[in-house]
């Protein structure tokens, strides 16, 4: 006897996609597998939904692509700016010695 396929609403798909993206943002990878286990959905279904979702790209990002700046990246930029400022201040103080 054939198994009936379960249909998922757009809201359910969006919730699962959001879970995958948040999981990947926090942990780097593994969101698809975690979502499949948590929501009891096949990994193939989740992968297909991600492919259909506009922010997902199956291809690796090229260096020329414009990716959104995450909070970690913003923090790294701020730290780099502070480090540059401190290095300049250090150079001035070193000359005074």
C-alpha cells in the first residue's frame, strides 16, 4: 500500500526555512539535517524548499557576490578599525620615547 504524501503549507515551509537559516547562521552548517529531524520532514523536501527560496544559493558564493553583512562581520570590522586606531596611537607614543 502506497504511503500518502503530506502537504506542507507555505507558512510551515517558511518556518522550516527560517529555522535552517538561523541554525546555519549560528552554527555554520547542519541546518538542513537539524530541521529534517526537528520537523520530521525529509531532507530532500527541505533542500528543495531552500532551492526555491530566493536567499539560498546551491552554488558557492563567489568573491564578487554581494552578501549581507552579518552581526559577526560587523563586529570584526569594528574591531579592525579599533585596532588600526590603537596601532596609530602606539606609533605616536613610541616616537615620543
